[in-house]
C-alpha cells in the first residue's frame, strides 16, 4: 500500500503516539519521514538490532540498536491541549498561512 503523491500530515520533530502494534500507546518524536514508502521513524520506538562488521580503521564491530520505521497509518499526532493522539485538519488563516488544527478541540498544532 503506497501513499506516494499523497500529502503527509506529519513533519519532522512532531510528537506522535503509536496506535497499533508492539509499541502501542507509546509516544515519541519523529526523526525521519519516508513519504514514498509511507513510513516514519520515531525516536526510541521500534528498536531493532543490527550486526555490524569492523571496517578495520574507525568503526568497531558489534551489535548496534537503532530505530526501525513504522507505517504512517499506525501513528497519530499528539495535540498539546488534548494530551493524546488526534486526527488533524488543515485550515487557512486570515494572513494566508495554512496550519494544522486538532479536529477534537480546534487547537493549532503548528508551532509558529
């Protein structure tokens, strides 16, 4: 299921809540977005182990832990006022700026 060409509602450094899967209920900051794949990487969530070989000079061999990606449909952006994951809508302000708004309480999510 690809979401290529679809407008994403998330941005880097947004706080999101995972709504399904192994990490359900946990919150974290968005580190990276992959719009072509429809996936997002969240800080300290979906950790996976990667076995790395030494390159002989600088990198030491061992097992590294890093964040894996989560499908974008499994996360919701967290509203500061509501305190939990919510759906959002877009609205154009009087000055012509487009912002993201919480559908539940109407609070502006974008930091100006």
